[in-house]
């Protein structure tokens, strides 16, 4: 029987889960632009904007491991609904402050810190919940559809945010984001899922340690997370230096927008490819398709025209989306369900850990040794990290556990 690329949406539980997340992602895509505009309206200070962004990002990283433990110990749907309700309240309060013209920066900082904390609980639970909503043979399709929805919102988000900011103001955009979390919670509440498998009674520290043991027990897991952490750090270096170079008379805002949009288009193509391509050795394919990630670093080091960065964005957008889909599916297939959220939390934590370092050192390194030498070093680190993955037998030889044919939906408790 021929597999239907959108077959995952035929399954009720995933369809509900996907619909709720799609609406929530739309709200998430609008928020960064609306919040940035609101802060700049209040004070016009780039420093204040940095404080607000950091306030959301830092708790997200800090509380990921805590969120992973909660998502394995408690029913994941309950954790996600609680996180959605918390984010609904936070964004509604933010919108109310902005619409009443009484907002102060410290209030926005505190509220966004709560939003980041809630997201730290939501993300690991989401990775663990996805396999519970779809049959095993459609798991990669489900992850590909989620990736496509994220890329689509990257295209639509800035445009919708711009319209809302110009017509009704950023406060209403934040109100829409708040409502989107309510929609997500509503659809999550309608899911019929297998019974949660309770972990044995033990301390939080023991739960965390057990998750660590599961994480390091599989060489391919920690190798890829370390490589991803280095790759994200080098990507952060590129973002800082590319944005600076382009703004300084090499294309301007239009060029930067083109790079971001084409990268999102590449991601959509990567997601569409993941719907139909089921490689026997998924991590081998995943590592091969991200080899071009060093290309934008090299192009910028050579100071080639910004149009070359647009082409590179298409290729890297494609590769990163395909990599993420294959990686998440492999993790969900090979890690025991009872530990999946904790392992996912270590994945999120490790992958994001070095990104702020890249953002911080990019400008400092470029000032000390020059932009091009900094980028050449970053490209070399990026390539070495990928080559190390390809050299590891545990990465090259790992096979997909997906069985042929269309399995039945998970049993409902």
C-alpha cells in the first residue's frame, strides 16, 4: 500500500495536537517583532530590548532540565496545558500593560522571564508527547509536518506582525499570542492518550541523574548534541557578523530580509522532502545534509556579494530542517518513552548552551583579529564538528526502527 505523505493528519490525536500547535506557533512568530517594537516605543533603547530578550531566553535554558524531569514524571499533556495556561496569563498581562500605556521595562522583563520558564517545561514534554499521538510508521511524517509549520510561520510571522503593529499596535499582537496559547491548551485537553507510565518514587536529583545516564548511554546522542552546540555557536557568530556587514552598506535591510525569507523557503522544501524520504540510516543522511552549513561562513569571510548568501540560505535552510526532522524522529524511536523528555531536555540544553557564547564573542573576536579570520575559524570548527560525527560508527550505522507499512493508531486508554 502506498504511503500517503500527509497520512499523519488522518490520525485524530495528531491532527488535534498539530492544529493547536499551528495556532500557537502563529502567535509565537508574531510576538518577537511586536515585543521589540513595544520596547522601542517605550524607551527607544537597544539595551532595554536586549534585557527583555535575555529575560525570556535565560530561564528557557536554565529550567529545561527541570522541565524534562517533570515531563517524564507527570502526564505530559498536563505539563503542556499548564505551561500554555501560564503563557496565556503572561502574554495577556503583557498585552494589558501595553494597551493601557502603563507598561514599564522591569515589568516586561519579569513577565517574559515567566514566559521563558513555561516554555522550558513545554518543549521537552512536546517531544515526548508526539510519539503518543501518531502510529510509529508515521512518526517522521508527524515531525516533518511540525517542522513545516514552524518554517511557514517564519514566513508569515513578520508580515502579520507588521500589519498588526501598523494598524492596531503591538499590544493587540501580544493579545493574539495569549489567545493562541488558549487554543493550544483547548486542543491538548481533547486528546485521548495512552496512560502515563509512572516512574518509581525517588528524588528529583535521582530522576535527573537517571536522565543523564540515558543521555550518555548512547554515544550518537551526546556526540550530536555536542556537535549541534558548536554548530549553533558558529551560526551565532555568523548572524552577528553578517547582520553587521550587510547593514554597513552591503545590501541593507532588504538583503537581510531576503536571506531570512529564502532560508525559510529552504526549510519548507526540507520538510516536504522529509515527508517522503525515509532513509535506512537517518543520522548518516542528517549529517551529510548539514555539511553546507559552513558555506555561509566561507562566503562572508571572502566578502562575496550578499546575493551569494541568499543562495546559501536556501541550501542551509533545507539541510537544517531535514536534519532536525531525522534527528528528532531517531531520538523518539530509540530512547525509552519513560526517559524521552529528560533526554530531550538534555538535548535542548546542550544545543542552546553555546549559542549565547557565540553571540557574545563574535564582535570581540572580529575586533581583535578581523572579521574574515574570525569567520574562517568558525567555518573550520563547524566542519570539524560535522566530520567528527561522520567518523563515528554509532552515528553512521544507526538504523531507523520504523517498520514498513502503516501501523495502527496507538491504543487508547
